C-alpha cells in the first residue's frame, strides 16, 4: 500500500505517520493475523521504531479498532448515501449491493482485516463497531421489508434476507485479489443482479449506479 492510498482510505486521519501505521497494521494483520502480529512488526513495516507506534496508538488493539471503525464507517456511508438518493426499493437494494460489493473488492485487504479480525477487539471497542454493523444491517433490512410490503420482493423474513445480502458482500474480501477476472465495478453489478433474483426480482436493465466512486 502507498501513502497516497492511505490518504484516500483515511483522509481525516492526522498526522501522516498515524496513517502510515494504519496501513502497516492492515498489511501485517492481513498477512499474519492479528494475534500473530507484534507491534514491532507494524512499526518496522511503517519504517518507525516500536516506540513510535505508541505515540499515536496506545496498543495494538487500539490500532485494530481504528482500522475497523473507519472501515465500517465508510461502508455505512455508502449504504446511507444510496438510501438518501434513491426511493425505489428495487433500485435501492441493487445499488446498495453494487457499492457494498465493489468496496469490499477494491479494498479487499483492508476489508479482510475489518471483517475477519473483528473478534480480536476488546469488548468496549467491539461494541462500537458492532453498533455500526447493526446500523448497516438495519438499513438493508428496512429496504427489503419495504420492498416486501410493496409486493416487489418475495421474502419470508427481511432480517434473515438482509444478513444473507450483506454476507455475500463481506465474503468478497476473503477471496478477491487483483488477479480476479472481474473488476470491482463489474463484480458489484453481477452481485446486484444475483441479489435481485434472490429476492424474487428479475433485473430488466443494467444498473446505472456509481460503483467506482468509493
């Protein structure tokens, strides 16, 4: 990962050394896993001394929390943006899936850490991130419930359906790489169509969303 990418991922994180440590943490956690990574590993990858990490993050857990919180805040913002700008349930769920999947593909290294190292967080920090996850799930569930009430979705339980939809997107981070056949944008569109069919809708036209804006 590069410094320019760190600014793109975390534009409001200051100073630059804190962003470098977050990038180094992402790479280390993704390669070794949270528990096998030491603060020395992270500091060395960032080109700093181990003591420098503690200037910005009081612990390895605090660094993971910062990475996880920012990742969840970004995906929540994607979902909220779609809902704020689209009123039709079918278009809403399609665009939510497109953007959510594209983000997890484009940011697959960060997303793997954000999604799969979650249980390593201390209880208080875990609850902060869990609350963000519940907000994302609630929005998706409400969109599905609205579509079911309007008769455009065929689902028996919007809560279960929402979890299934989000799980599809989250899993992209597990397997996606730069060698993947499809771009993040194309994959998002493919998943958008799959989810519509899963909800009992047959897509009629290609999406006109903005999957590469994240």
